[in-house]
C-alpha cells in the first residue's frame, strides 16, 4: 500500500518540510557523485553503533567527524533511489500538516529529536554492530506518529497493486498509519537478530517518539484528534 496524497490542506507554507526534502536530495546526489567512494562516506557519516559506543574505531581516513555528530548526519543520507523516493514521499505527504500544527521552528526541533530517538532505538539493542545506519526513516516515522494523533480522520489516497492492476482509493489516516506501524512491529519481530537490512527498530522508536512528543510541540489551540478543515 503506497500513499499518494492526503486531503488535508495546510495553512502555513511548508518551508521546513521542503528544506528537509531538498537537503536529503542534495546529499543523495553528492553521494552518487562519489562513485566507488560512496561506501566510505556511509561509514564516515552514517551511525555505526560500535563506533558510537566506543566499542570499535573507524580507520583514520574515515574519522571525519565525531561519532556523536553522525546521529544527525546519518538522517540525511540514503542507500538508493527507492530508499530516498519512499522517504521523501512520506515526508511530503505528511510533513506539511505536522509543520502547520507546530510552526516552523518547533517542527525542525521535533524532527531532529525524533530522528535522534530513532537512531538510538536502533543502536542500543545492538551496540556491537559495525553496520552503519543511514536514512531519514526514523525522523519521518516521528512525523507519522504525530500525524496519527493530530489528523486521524484525514483521508489518504493510497495505491494498492493487485497483480498488474493498481487500485487507488481513500482510507482514513488512522488506518493507513496504524497498518504501517503494525507492519513495522511484525517486520521487527520476524527479522530479529539479522544483520543489515531495514532498521525496523528505528521506525518503531521514531513513531512512538512522535506520538509522545506531539502534545509538547504542537502550538496552543491546535487540538489532537482533529478533523481536516478546522
């Protein structure tokens, strides 16, 4: 099930949402420009749990920034075209409304905090891992968690492939995002102990962080569980 758009117009221009998308896209094209050095950049600017917790060290030529800073730089890197397209699609659809509810400054802080929690949720269960984590998925998961509490009744246009036929129809956001979260939980449970792949724990941690933090970051007068067209 792929979300295409929602029917929930925003009042504020999504300055931060667009800026985040632009930053991720620019960093991705920078990664592509590196050619065979892309993997080195992933280790240098991605979050490697073992390095973060002092259990391992990168080669000197890859120690370009402190390990703590990779908690943030990793959020702007992606592993391929489908990775970045999927992430940016979700951020474009759901980010503008959350930014509208929080305001520009609160939204960027919220986004980074959710991303930080997501990275730690992935790294803490496996502190000895030497696999670098990259991607905006954790921070965007926080946006999805916030959207679920703010606009559960908003309608989301989704596309579902049935063989060679793709059907599109509207579903309430609570169904789309609730199903998304259940999939993350099931995927995390069925791939426990496997190295590499998708950081399901980051998705779960970011989503839960978004739900917990949205009451603190939304502007006064913006209710939870509201309907579009307030």
